[in-house]
C-alpha cells in the first residue's frame, strides 16, 4: 500500500470517529431533556415562592401578594412576557395666526398756490442784412463735373469656372471668346482669331488652338459641367497646383491674367469665358 493510500484511509477513519462522537453527544442531550418530568421543571419556582413567603413577615409589615408562576422553556430557562413600552403621544403644534399690522395713511399736504409773476419782455433778435448780389453769386457752389468712366486696360474680362469631372491623366482647360451680335436680343457668338495663354505651376507656357466662329460643347450637351467653347488646351499628365491664364491675339495681350488652382483629388478641369467690355 502506498503512502498516499494510507493517508486517505487515516483521514476517513478520523472523520468517522468525529461523526460518531457528535451523534452520541446529541443523543445523550436529547435523552436528558426527555427524562426531566414537568413537575421538576416547576419545583424550583415553587420552592423560591415558599422561601419568599417565610421572609415576608420579617421584611415588611405590609401584605404582599404571592409571586406569579413563571413558565419554563424546554431548555429549563424561564420565559418572561415582553415588556410593553408606551410611546408618548406628540402634542399638535399650535398654529399662530398672524394679525395684520395697521399702517397709518399718509397725511395729505396741500400744494402752495403759485403766485403769478410779471411776463418777461422778449429781447429783439438782430437780423443781419442780406449780402449784396455779387457776394451771393460768389458763394454759390460750382457744379461738379461727372467722373469719366475709366477705360479698361484690356478689351476682354476673364471669368474662370472649375469642375470636379476632369479627364483622367490630363490637365484640361477650355475657353470661349464671346462676341455680342445683338445686345437687345441677347445674341452672342464665338469670336475667331484668339488664343489662351496658360502658365503651369512649373513655369511652362502653353498656347491653345486658335478660336473659331461659333462654338461646341466642352463635355456633352445637357451635362452639368458642359460649357460652350471655341478653343482648348490639353496637357499630359494631370498636374495639380496654381495656374495663370489670359487671352492673346498674335502675341498681344488682350485680357488680364487670372490665377486658378487644380486640386489633387478629385480631378478637375477649368473653363474660361472671355467677355468683351463693350
């Protein structure tokens, strides 16, 4: 037999002995309680009552009623009735009624009657004589001549629009040179013989094809980013950054240069309108 098995058998035996000892002690206690008769339970209070009656005539001349029998529980301890504790009743708090304080009315004070005084005589105001006729003419302001409208430096103005639907891998700029045919009927058409001059972020210069009469669609008809154009510039690849664009005619500048920026994402293309001042 191994040492571990011996240890297990020793523990089991010790537990069995402990259980038997506890059971025996409980059986003995239960038998002792059953063997005590009911008369013995009341013997001690009765003897105490007789002893108290023998000593009553020596301690006090006043007659004392015999003490009550106190019941005893199963374990031999006397059972006393619970002590009744009276709860004092709280008197209601008196409610004080506030009596209004009488405030005397203010005493009326009559206003003294104002005694009329003498009416002051107005002091005459000195009116200066009118200036002579030549003096009035000299003080009159001279009419201001209208400011003449400044003559524009270039015959065309520049309007730039950017759109987020550009051609992939291509820097694309479209343009339109407008010619007013009938201002009252709002009739316009393309003006031929012009070019766009584009300067890229690296300083490179690019010229568009020469503008023609009329125009065409920049993307597709009825598209949201479609514009009327008669010249364009396409440079590969797509380079984001700041550009400058203007209008030239046979290397003569016809509009101011305007800057615009192409975003890196999303891809964009730019349309430029060149509108005449007249």
